[in-house]
């Protein structure tokens, strides 16, 4: 069992949904990310998702695009991100997942990438532009290093594909809530709830289901967990706080802490 | 190895190509592939395409013997495949008519496209206007500045132009933005990509529609010279006019291929767009291909005097043809392209697009090194009316 499996199991017995929090590493600059991560985890984030900034993030909306630009401008490289993770590890055992587009992995070599991840005690990887068909070596090598491969499923994914995706996935299955790119949204659509209910019978007993894209406030997170998903992934809403306060770190950290806390609080199922 | 014309195999040209895309797009790409496979040999579809290509787009385009240019260089005979005479002023219409017909068959009502120089945007707007589809075009604001005329043309043709302000604000960012729109509006929207790039099956679809260039020139050349040309020369940004020219000759190794990329201010300056010449293998815009990137895989900004070549990737089939040494890839600088632009205008009374001028610049040098009985065909992918302002300011700068 991986660290990610363990955390989902543990929280399930406590009737809690798992809060997965994303930030782009190096935004606004590398030395602040460990402090932000510390705040996220103390606020209630159960799994930390660290993004390697990429020049052309096609699955991301304006908020994370801007974060990627800031991080790249601050000189963030894949190696910087791993060093940030090491810094976080000094204080926390929280599972850390790396999110990256495929090209930085391809450039350093898949084998080299996972070997580094192993050295830096990273628990899982999400690659938004790597579908299972192109992931043969990637999947094999990740398994050798016992690093979870978190694949994505979408509203348009056919049942047949979904089975294959579940087979390749470990840690959790990342369900994209709606058609579109990452970003904050006003409302969780009914279609998202229907989608969760449709997919749950396929994932239950196999892998935890976590939902992301557009989850922007505690109400949203609550609804996702109430619909039966085991986890909620929140990214742009955190990154937005960083963007709005990147010149006043103290206020930024305060707001991040409160937001993480409120999200987590909403994900505890009360009977 | 298979016959070259049999590629792609499972969406790949050797190891290049593939489908590196978000899961959200997977169903749409599969639907596109199925629809295209079904339609491409359908007699009615082929007839309709033929009708539009001849009656609307003005095909076949002439194969012109450039006698003055040939005389000037004192070498191989130079022919020009006149894609500049196709409707809209470039080869782009071959692809947009084909894909717009496909979109219509698939029941899509909204078409989106990216554009660099604006030629693909214009050709998309034209095809959509005549076929009754709604067109929206993404264009980097840097490109909008240098190609104002084409922005206005698109609007006149009824298309909506979305200015793209992210990243380098040129073609690559326009593609990013088009992909983001497609992810969001996948149910009613068809993404009409303008070059032999992107995830499979786009490089295949665009090649098929652009191959009309090579097919025509094969017959035209045969009836004029009773043989095949010795060399084909075409410019390469994404590489659609080049693949369209080369493809029908891929299984004839005696015909040499030359793809010419933009060297901008010189390869050493770092300000260029030579993905094949100076890039390395990477995964970008859904494909494994040669890209311009730094040592940790960030895609780099490019520079070229011609917006249409200003792209840090290249079609995967070109990467394949380079690797197996079937095609030669070389470069021409801004300066060389500008000179060729002026030369063709003066010598033959034809104003070529700055993109095509890169191919011309190389071809004139190549012709000089070849015997007089040898022959070269240069694909004149577009006309240069859109570029006269850029050339005027370039000439001003160099005279200062």
C-alpha cells in the first residue's frame, strides 16, 4: 500500500474526504513555496500537489498560466521543485504528488525522472497531457519505483477507456469535473454530480475517486464529498490567493490557512 | 522498412507523432479519426471537395517556368508551383475547404482555428463563409500587429478574431488558446488546425488535403519535361506546404527534398525558428517532434521576419524524414528571404510571401550549384501582398 492509499483509507474511517491542494512550485518565488506548503498542510490539506511550471500549459486557465509564468520568471526548474519538496519533507510526512506536463519529463528521460522522484521521496505523478496510450514506459518505470501514477478521466471518457485508465492508475483517479481548463467557477454543475455517481461503481473497491477542476469554495468541496467522491482537488482557488497577495506574504499565508481550514472542515461528514 | 507513403502507422511516423493530449480531448480526437476514415474515400465527399477546389479555390494552380530567374542564376531550371494564385493567396485553402467539409459532415456548427501570418485564418474564414459555418480565429497580438491587413480580411469574411495575449503572443500561443477553447466547447466545435502539426490524425488529415499540390505538380511537370523534377524546395514552419509538395514523391528517392526553415537573425543569434535545424526531440502541441526548447524542456520563443514560420515545433513527418535522411533541411535568414522577395518581384513580376521567400532564397543557391539540364520546383506557398509593409520597414532599417 502506498502512502496515498493509506491516507485515503485513514480518512475514510474517520468519515472525512481527502483534501488535495495544488500550488505551482516557485510561484511567486521558490523560497516561498515551502512556507506556503507548510501553511496548506497546517490548514488541513491531506495531499500536496506541487506543479512544475511549464511554458505552454494547455490544460490550464488564466490563473495557473499566470502562476507558471511567475514561477518560470523566478527561475524555477524541475530540479528546483524537487528541492522544494525536500524542504517540505523536513517538517511533514504528507504525501506529495508532482504535477507536470510531459515535455520536462521527456527531456530529462523517463527513467531519470522517476529515479529522482524516488530519491526525493515523491509519492505520485500527474501528467495532464499523457494519455495511457503514450504511457507504456512511464507506467512501467513508475511501478518499478513504486510511485503512484495518477491518470485523469473526463466527462467524455467512454466506459471502455475508463476501465483501462483505472487499470493504469494508482493512488487515486483524477476525475475532471467538466469540459474546460482549470480555473475557479461559481457553481458545481449538476452534470458533475451525475458524472461522479456514474463513475463510482467502477472505482469503488479499486481506487479512490478525487474530483478536480473548478472546485472553488467549501460548499463545492462539500457537495463533491456528499456525492460520494473520496477526494476534492483544489488548485486555482489557492493560486488565486497567492496571485492577489504576492507582495504581502503575511496576508497571503493567513488567507491560505483559513481557506484550507474551511475547505477541510466542509469535507468532514457529519451525521 | 515500409514504403514511406504508408506512414503514419498507428498514428506515428517512426517514433514521431502520436497523441499527447489531455483526456478531455481524447473522445473528440477518436471521433475525428473515425469520421475522417469513413469519409475520405466516400465518392460524394471527394466530388464535393473537387468541386470546391476547382470552382471556388481556383485549382489547379499553374506550374510556372521562371525563365528570368533561371537565366539570372545560371544553373538548374527553376519552376514555381503557384499556390499564391489559389483563392485567398496561399495554399491554406486546400486544407480549410477539406476540413470544413469534414466538420460539416460531423455535424459541428462552430469552427475554431489558430493563425500566425493570418493566411490560415483567412482561408478558414473563407471556407466557413461559403459552407455556412461559424468561424472564430485565435491570433497572437504580436502577429495581429504585423499582419493588420489579414485581421481586417478575416473580419470582413465574417470571422471573429480573438487576440491572444499569453506567452510569446504568436502562433504557438494561438494554438494553446485554440486547444483551451476546444477543451471547453468540444461538443459543438471543430478545431480546424492549419498545418501538419498537433495530435494524430491532424498531421495526416492536413497532409492528405495539401497533397493536391504535389499531385498536380507531378502531372504538370511530367507533361512539360517528360520526367520527374530533380529537387523540390519548400519552406517549413509547421510544414504543410512542404509535406503537400513532397508526399506524392516520397517513394521516389531520385527526387530530392529540401525543407527550408527560418534562420531569423542567424542560428547563432538564438533568434530564429529552425526547429529541425537547431532543436531537439520533444513533446509539444500533442506530438513528439523536433522542438526548440531549453535544457529542462521549456519551449522557447522564436523569431522570424515571416509570422507564418514563427513556430517552435514542426510536423512530426518532417522529423521522421529528417531522421531517416529522406529530406534535407536547411535555413534562410530574414535578410536572405527579404532579398529573394525583392528578386522574384523584379525578375518575374511575382511578389512572393515572405514564408515562400525562404524557399526561394535557398533554391537560387541550389540551382547555381546544379547543372543546366537539372530541374528544381519551388513551392510558392503564398503571395506577398500581406508582407509589403514588413519589407518596406526592413528595407528602411537596412538602408539606415
